[in-house]
C-alpha cells in the first residue's frame, strides 16, 4: 500500500491529472513498478492514473516504462521552464549593467 501522504503528493505533483491521458476524474495512485516486483511505496514509484488508463496499463512492462518516462518527463519540463525564466532575467540584468557602464564611461569622458 502507498501511504496517503505519498498518494497526495503524487497527485499534487501531477497537477491532479492522469499521467497518460491528463484527465482529472477517478484518479488512482498506482505503483509504477508493482509491489510484487519489489517496487517501493515512494513518490518516485507512484503515478496517478485514471481508471481507464489503469486498466490499459495493467501489468504490461512496456507500458510501465512508458508511464515512468511520462512522470519523469513532466518533472523535467517543469524544471527546465523555471531555468529558462531565470536565464532570461539574468540576461536582462546583464544588458542593464552594460547600459549603466556605458553611460558611466560616457559621463566620465565628457568631464575629462
Ligand atoms: Zn488516463
């Protein structure tokens, strides 16, 4: 069994959507690697799936891998997006600093 806290966090992380079809109804938190195969009851091994995808996904190891990839991919894109935002901000700051330095240099040369 997956602890309630882990289930909640898994759903929150997936924005309360099925990781395969993105629908938000009847979500079940499912083991990516089944318990029988030694899958731990941790967040990394928990994926929210709707009833339909849960049935489709079943015990198929190929789909299991695909499902795990969907989960990781979701996390990766979220991180990549925030990194891009930071980079854009730093670039703006750099440009601003260059403008200030140029303005300062102009001011100094006009005085000498
Ligand atoms: Zn689904």
